[in-house]
C-alpha cells in the first residue's frame, strides 16, 4: 500500500490550501481514508476521514466547518480542502488508510472510524500558517 501526499506549503492566516492523497495497492472503493496531523511535542490529532463507498465523512471539532474531505474513485485520490486556515493548523499532515472491513472489525459499526487506528500512512506534508 502506498499513500502519496501533496499540496502542503506556507499560507497566511485566513488562506486556503488543498491537500491531495493518491492511494495505490488498496481496493479504493472498499477503504476508509483520512488525515492525521502532528505538531512536534504534541499528540497526533484525527483531523478528518471519509468512507469511500458511501462518502460519509467525519471532522474533528477543531476543523469542522473549515475543512472539507472528498474522494475521487476514478483517480484513487482523496482531497482535503482547508479554508480559513489558522496558525494553530500548522502541522505535518499525514494521509492514512485502512480497509473498511477492518474498521468494522475493530468496532466502528458505521462511518470511517478514527484515522489514528488506520494501518497505512503516507510520508507527510508540512502545512504552515503564518499569523
């Protein structure tokens, strides 16, 4: 399984960025894909996830209303549109993926579960928001 992120960078507060995650080696339509972020010295945070087959989504409270996750099954790609960015959004963002059946096996009866529980992760992309 390979996850390749792109789209990070430096942006001013209030600006927007779009992260992309291209997935290979996994049955995309039978997967859950999410984003995890981490700031050095702090715990990893579950940002957002999507169940590809029904496009149900989850957003962490800190990003709800500002970030939008979407999937493109033709391109095996998940996008994270980040608007109204704040300095506290500065972090390394990792794409994460798991097989849907495993998310159900570990107890998430509906939805995409928690990206922190996914087995597969990309190399990460830095997002820096200046004040």
